C-alpha cells in the first residue's frame, strides 16, 4: 500500500497523542491498520416485517409501548422488565434483563426501538438494546468494533471516519482492473468505506466479497509462489529404480491394489524420480491401505540405493508397522529395523551402527528416530504416519538427517478440502478415496448411558461368536470437574459384570511400554476379549478379530477422533459395530452423534466437523499452522477460496504476472512478504 498510509495514526487531524496511545494498545499504529480494522458485527436497523423474521433471529422493531412495564427482581442484581409492544400489526411482548432503570424511562404510548432476539413461539423479543424514540432513519447499519481500554465503539467510528475522509483517497487497489471486471468487484477504496459504513446490506455484501477475494488471492499467491520456488530451486534426489522390480513386488502382494492406491503410487513415484524434493501429503481414510503405498515408496528408495525412514507417533504403531513391513518385504532382501525408546543397550547400539553403515534399508520408529545419535548413511525418503501428531520441527529434524530427502506425510484424518488448500497449501496432496473391495461398513448406533447393560450383553454375544471388543473411556483418572468415566472403574465394572467369564484388559497412557505391549499382545492373540482403554488405541492399531467398538462419553470426542476410533473395527471379514454412549445436552452434540450414525465417510465427517467446530479447533491444536484471515472465513467463503486459488495458480504460471504493469502491486506484495527475493522467479 501507499507510503502515506504508513504514517502513524496521529497524522490524522483529530487524533491526538492520547488516542494514538490507546489505539496502539490494540495493535493499531498506522493509518492503514486503522482503515483495515474491520467491525466484528453491525448494528442493524433495517426494518423487517415480523412475519419474515425467523425464530431466534435478531430483529429490530419500532413500536408503541402498549402496557405499563412490569419489573421483577430475582436477586439484588438480577431483574426482568417486561411490557407489551404494538409493532405495526403485531402486539408482542418485550423482555429486558438486568436493566431496571429502563422502567422509569418507558411509559405507555411511547414510541421506542427494540433490538433483540425474536422468539416466534412466544411472540416475544428478548431485548439486547432499547432505544427511546423511533427507528433511526439515516444510518441503517452501524459498525460495531471490538475495543479495549479507554476506547469506545462510538469513538472508534469517529476515528475511522476521520481516517477515511482524510486518507481514503490514498488507498491503492492491488487488484488489476481485469480481475475486478471479471468478478465485478468494487474498488478497494469503495470496499474499505463500505465495510465500515455500509449504506445497505447489498453494499456490505459487495464490500466483503471484494475484501475476502483479495485476502484469499494474496494468500494463495504466496503459497503458489513458495511452491514454485520449492519446485524449481530445490536440489532434491532424482531417484532411479527399476520399474520391473517394483512391479514384481506389487505383483506378489497378497491382494491386488485398488485403483486409488495405484494412482497415488504413480503420483509419489513421479515425484521421487524428479529432481524436485517431494513434499506430499497422502490422505486416506482409516483402512484405505496407506501402509502398502508407503511400502512401495520405501522399496523404490531402496532400489535406488538409498535408505527410508518411517516415523509414527506411538510405539504400538511402530511395532505394528515393523511387523507388516517385514511381512511385505519377506520375499525381498530389504532389511527392516525398529527403533523406539524401548530398544536399549546392545541391541540399540547395533541398530544404530548398522543404520550408519547402510546395512539397514528401512528404519521404522517413533520420536526415537530424531535423536541426535541416529545417523543414516544415505537417507532418501522420509515418511511420517499420522503427520498431524508431529510438530513442524520434529519433521524438519528427521528430514535433515539426509540430504534433501523426499518427504511423504500420511494422515488418516481426512482433511476437508478447504483446510487442505489453506493449511497445507504448499504441499502436493494425494488422496486414496476408495476402500479395498469387500469391506463391510461398520454399523454405528448411538445409545444413552442407561442402556450400558444392554451394550454389555451385546458385547457378550459377540464374544460368544469368538469376537472381541474395545471399550473406550475418555480419561484414566477420576476428575470431578469433568465427571468422566474412569477407565479403571469401567474395567472393574466389566470384570464384575462378566463374573470372570472373559478376560478384560486395561490400557492407558500411564502403563509402561512393556505393560502396554503385553496387553496389546494379549488382545491381538485373543487372550483378552474386551479391551478397556483410553484413546491410546486411537491410531493405527490393527486387530481384525475385534468387531465391537464401544465409546463411552462419546460426546466428549471430536468427530474426527470418533471416526479414528471406529476405524479400529471393521478390519476383518465379520460385520462390525460401533456403539456411541452419550447423553449430549447441546444440539451440536446431538447432531454430532447423529452424523456418526449416518455416515462412515471420513470426508463427509470432516467437512461436518469443520462446520460444527470451526477451523481453529479442527486439529485440536493451534500449532497446526492454520492461517487466520481478517475478512475471509474458509468455511463460509469456500467458493471464493476456490476461485482465488485457481486464479493464483494461473497467475503464478503466467508471464504477464511477472512482467506486466497491472500486476506490479501484487508482485510487490510477494516481495514484501519475503516469498521472493526479486529476480529469482523472473
Ligand atoms: P490404513 O490406511 O488405515 O493405514 P492399512 O494400510 O493398515 O490402512 O490397511 C488396512 C488393511 O487393509 C490391512 O490389513 C491391509 O493389508 C489391507 N489392504 C490394504 N490394501 C488392500 C487392498 N488393495 N486389497 C485388500 N486389502 C488391502
Ligand atoms: Mg495406517
């Protein structure tokens, strides 16, 4: 943007030192920042016929007070004021909480304006605000800013108005006219004015549309430029391997690959052959067969004379992967080894030596792999499973154990497309969107807590058929605050209920690695029929004979997590069941249980989860690298996001973008955000 706008806010006539300091406390120092400080909502005085207003919607009505207001006190501070209001053709009730002083100000026959929530069934408005006098005519929509300290919303309106009148003309539009014309976008000047002081809802909509597009386009340009730099300037490994040998390996697998597996393998191998460093995210629902895809990629790096590493978040999973890869590679001369923190002493030293000497081809392990003592001879491919469990830093350390190795990140958390193209925009994405043939869908039921005994009887029937069950509890220790069921309690309850007829195992994070392994081993050999566990079994555990997954207090889990847990069953040939025990109180909670019973499609669930929880919460952690947008909302504005993304991709690849005058502003933006060092991409 313009230099003029980079001046401090105090350059504005009418804003003094004191206001300047108050604004600075809110992170607003320049005129530009003040202009871009968007309202978080609007006070809406638009007239609407009450018949058009939906239940629970916000409404503004003007009317005549039709009854003497009556005031009731519940406690000293809590009160309720109620009166009748004749609003046009409607005689309704208005209630207003904790503002007793209004009683003296409102009298029968007065014309007032009420802003509040409309309860259609009770024909009542619960007022947020009551203005004495008729509906204001001039300004129908007023901006409301979040303010702190000595600043007020009114003051904020005034300062922004001053900024607009004195400096509005200095706002430069970074979007070339061609783009604005193509989408009929209003100018940036116009949009900034209208986002603060819209004259109509339509104007506000246009202002938002324009600003959201710009915000998304800039973001996507950055991502695509980064990718271009990464592609064209990275010194990766150009793997070379014999296609015949790979095909032979695929041919001797105990099953034939699904089309989706073939497709993603082709994508991965193409990346590996190219001299660019692969940076690819492999998404595939639970059970879609990612392990064998990883195995093919690992084999390719070994054939090409390199070593491969597979890092997973838990020991159980590491051991399991080691077993399955050893099986898959049994017919080859590939050597597979396992490294976790439980591998100690002489064994550990041997493994580390062999790895450094290049005698181990494929190293599987937990975080143990990123320790300093671990050295590869020629690391060519790094794979992480359940990548969201690892921080950016951990992945970097592993990667740097080789010279620009190719990187493949696998995840069974289906990432909604909108998130994939924002949070993971700089990666390439492969998706396994097909399950191996013959899989039965897991039947899912939602029951209330009082039906627990019937659930236990159901489990018993399955056990008598030779099957096994998981019972998942949210926490291992009693916590009064959360009032959640304790896994230890559930374990003793089940032991008691089945009167020693079956073996009930207990698994939680407080057990030592040996204890965990012993329990898992017993369960996988059916020496334990019911495994009571916390969510430590969430990822990757594979016991095909288990057909029942009971999840206690299911409302405490996110949809993605429930889906992961459900993925522990349905891995064999038998029909499997997932039983959610939950008494959710909120509508959202009930909706989540319902949706679980309705679909087993991880992508549908993840889209829904995103909708219900919002992007910030989706990964459960703030470290997920989700960008925060000022105007855009990736869920609601996903169409604009898609358009901006494809525009950005085209722009970055076009000559005009890098040379022509109308794009100068956008180029400048990329330079300023540090993506480009000027000439590199010309
Ligand atoms: P995930 O994607 O959850 O990691 P896995 O790789 O563990 O899934 O695969 C789940 C199961 O499906 C394994 O037992 C695996 O051997 C089997 N499997 C994988 N691919 C196929 C296929 N194309 N046909 C049949 N079974 C397959
Ligand atoms: Mg897996």
